[in-house]
């Protein structure tokens, strides 16, 4: 199946990301779904969509499990089957893989994939505790480890081994906030200066407040169909030509190296091979910048630059909106926000806009091939998708 | 694809079900996986199994989300991709559907599907609260509703409309405990008398302690492959010939009727049609007896008897081990136990044993076609699978 479409995205939708007070996750999900439905007038969603795969990380935020049928039915998908997929921050990236398999299996012609997380109703220390459940309970949480701590460990090793600097990490934040300022759905639509990032409050050295992604409420949705049905249903469609997923060791202490996320690297190799493209063929990418160091390691794992060169790569301007390989045109998790369960398909939403020439002020000229890089936890899960404009 | 195998089960495994002190969910999962691996000597699991789909209901029991890569890697499935599927008590029934789609998609030749829940480390009132997250937070939990309460509502309407009696519900418990007493993996391997059930402590009228399934630790695993590869890999394989899943309204107050679980009925119709079989063709079935009334409604929804006749059906002896349609030969959720995330594939494990003539003292003679009926929550999710011996 090298280079052939696996499934085709005929629409995508996003809720407004941010601190969304007074709404439940189900309402955010319906908002994202409606915005996807509005793009495909030929579709009768409640009749035509035959199954839903919905990413969500935690039932702790709203004391609500079994979320998929709730979210699906609030979006009008009923009585079609719905299931929740959970792989920490890679939940909806993983859900997308289920959607692709559902289409490829021949069981369904049209399915909905999405993700949602309602986080801000819990106080921040509680959110930190909930997020920590994506790390290992006996080996990491029990010792007081939190996510900023885990990624700070990776950052310090990267600094030690390759001379990566705090300024280089800050440059990721500056770039992504610049992009996010152009995205009307982003949580934090404002630019930040290098100085502001470097002087922001220390979270876990060397990571400062502006090195961290946002605690955000939001939802995202994409609609998939068989490649041959796409044209009949939508004027703007994008093919998925590569999908990859792999595991790295769950705990950091078991890894051979802390300067690479092997799960993402393996997933990328699988997706590149399936899509029959190379890193230099990618025109636009959404990377999992849960912390600025994660984007730097991402450049390397995806082959955008050589190992250890990620810091220099961002300094070079290559991943800028007008650079040779624009990364996180949406603003990324850093500025658009990181409602964990929604992040995977929110990345796909941005690529859908880019590859159908609908990204407005963030549009990358002549974008033909896009890549999404979605991590779960501290990288125990890596999911990579490659998309191609039609 | 009517009547054709969708995917084939080449092995199945179960952990010992029960109060398993001092072990984590990951260890239970590895135990179930190993017991499945032992049945297929031709397989090199860590090399040949290419993906894992793992059902688990709640991260609250062990403060552990992102469970799939942990469970998979402890079972030796690494670095193959793993994802968690959550649909309350239908989590691993739903995971099985992902496994089937993964095989049918052509992306993978061999995958592992399973489920796990470690529940008894939490005190019972806490477990009741965790289970309640599978019901609606604003509309049900908020009003103090718990699962025994929800099923008690169904039971009272069934009694009112059809004259179903407490004795008929108790007969389900008596039958299932009789079967469970023959199952060395069951949590509660003992028979109970009608009198013991009727005199047991009231939980939520008309449901008494012995009308309720057990809070259990356990895990279950099945290994799937393409139908044409099965013979090469295993001497004992079973084809999946039908799969169905649907939603009913999430909350009971929105339903047209409380005496049927429409999601299960719709799922069954879909599975019967796909498998090209009728209820009378089924030789052995595992039903979701989370409460005795659920099995009675299950008989009716699956077409084993007419609506309203479920009480009389169990009294007739038809679903007994030696009856015309043995139901819950494993002991069911009632006696084998109900580690929620593990239940869906634990049902499949029992059918695998029955259809490969390995069920020992519980063996149903000449069992050729089996059915599994798995509910999520109070029936918002219904999953039905139909299996055929080779």
C-alpha cells in the first residue's frame, strides 16, 4: 500500500480552545462536530456517520467515564456505535488509527474521529495530579515525579550532550506563540518575546512557565471516508497516506537515551515508509510541543535535522511560518492549547486546513504534504500520521 | 460478508479472577497473556503480535492512565503499538471490535486484544463511586444514582409490566453460581441456593446482594489473526463471524422502555445479520449478568425468548448447563466475577473454550456457534459477537 490513500478526511472541526467555563466536555465536542458538519453540506451526519472513535485522557476531570456515547450522541451521532480511546496525550492520534482501520476494514464507509478534554474546572494542582496518571504509578508518580519534571530530565540531558540552550527552547515558544496569535481558535492568541519566556516563572529547571503547554478546554473532530467516496462528499478533502504507532519504555529510567523518543522515531519510520515520502518531502508539520524541549527532540526524531541539532534548527528559522519547514502553524500545544484528549485530531484539523488552502493568515504556500506527531505520556506512545492534499 | 469469518481467534487466556492482593493490573494482564501464549507454541508473541487493544474502565483504581503500553509491555508486546479502549463494562468487547478491524484492514496479521481491571484495592464505597462514572454525571450521579439503583429501576418496571418475580431473578444467580462452581478461574466457586439469594442483604430493591455481580480483579486476553492464517498457527481456532455495536440513550430517563436494552438488541440484529445465523442457531452464550435482571432482559433482547418472557425462560431450565441454550457456562459476571474492563474478552475466552471442546466439566456438547453479549453502563453501549467453531 506504499503511497496509496488509506482513508480520506472530508472535513474537520474545532471548538474554541481556552478556559471554557460553564460547559461540559460533551458540549465542547458537539461544538467541534458542528463546525466539521458545516463544511460538508452533502452529508447528513446523524444518518451517514456510522461509527465514532473519541479520544479522551481522563474521567477524573468531570467524574465521567463512558464518554464516547455521551459525546457522540450530543453531536447527533446516535445510535451508531461510539468508543473512547485512551493513550494519554496521544488519545485522539490513536483514535484516528482506529478510524482508519474501521474504514480500511470495509465495515464502515464514513466514521467520525475526535477528541475532547475539559480540564479547567479542576484546580491546577489537581490537574497536575491527573496528568501524572499518564506516567507510571509505582515507579514515577510515587516518587513525586510530574510531567514538567520528566521533560526537564530530557531537557537537561539534551543540554549536557548537545549544548542545547535555554534560549533555543525559548525560541520554540516564541515561534509557536507568533503562529497562535494568528489562530482565532487558539487559547492564548498573543505573541511572547524571548525575554518574557526566559524571565517567566521557573516550573522545573530548565523549563519555565512559557516552556510549558497550556491547561485548556477543547475538542476536535475529523470525518473520514473511503478514498473513492471522498470526491462525492466534499470539495475539500485530504488523504491519509501514512500511519505509524509504537511504544518506547514506559519509564524514563529504562531508556537507553533520554535525548530521543524512540516511539515517535519508530512511528515516523513506519509512516514514512507507508506513505513513500521522506522528511524533506513534508511541507507543514504539527509537532507535540507539550514542552518546548519536546518539539526540539521531535525535529530530530522525525528527521527534519540530525540528532542533537534541534536547538540550532529552531534558531535557523527553518520551522518558522515562512521557513522551509513550518512547524506548529496552529500555535501548537504551547499557544493553541493542549486539551490532552483533543490534541491528536486538533493537529489533524490544522493540517486539513493547510492542505486544503483554508488556513487564512497562517496558510503555508503550496502545502501538499503534512505530518502530525503526537506523543503519549513522556513518550511511551508515539503516533505519526502523514497527509496529502488532493 | 454474510457468514464469512471476519477474523479468527487462535488463542485465549484468563488470569485467576478474584481478590488478588499485592499485584498490579499489569501483572494480572501478563498472567492472562501468558496463559494465552502457552496455547500457541508456534507463535513468538513478542515478535509476531503486531498491535494490542486493551479494555480498561477506570484509571481511578490504581491512579494509572495510559495503561495499554504498560500492560502490553509487561506481557512482552513491545515496541508494538498498544491502545486502551474504554466503554465502561463493554471496554474489552469494544476493544475486540478494534482488533477485528485491525485484522480486516490488512494493516496487521496478528493482534492481541484483552482487558483488565484491578478493583479490590479500593474500599467498596469508593468502587461504587468509580463504577458510577459510567453513568451520567449531571443527570444521574449528581442525583445519587448508583448502578444497583439503575438496574433496580429496570427490574421494577419488568416486574410491573410482565409479572417477573424476585424468584425468577434469583434463579439466574442460582444457575450461574452452579456453573461458576465448575470454573477454576472463577472468583466465587460455590453454589448458592434460591433461599440464600432471596434472603441475602438488600442492596436496592428488588436487587439483593446475590443479584449483583462481584467486585473482582482479573484480566483476559484473546489473540486474533486473519482467517486464512489460523490453521498454520493453532490447532484450536474459532472464527468471529458477526460483530455488532450500538448506542441506547445514555440516561434511563430518556428511554422509551426500561424493559429492553435497545443498544444490545440493535447490536445483536447487526451481528446476526452479518453472521447469517438466527437465535435458535446459537449453542452457547455468555450474557452480561451484571445484575440478574440484566440476564433476563438479555434473553429477550437476543431473541432467545419473547419480550417479557425472560423470567419464565430461566425457570424453564433452557439456559441451564444441560438445557437447550446454555447461558453463562463460565459462571458469568455473577460467579466468575466482573473485573469490568476484562469482562468482554473473558466472555470470549469462555466461548473459545466451549467451541474448541476445552471447557472441561462445563463443556456444552457439540457446541458450534457461540454468542457474547456485553453491556456498557446501564446499556448506553451494547456489543454482541458471534463465534463459530472451526
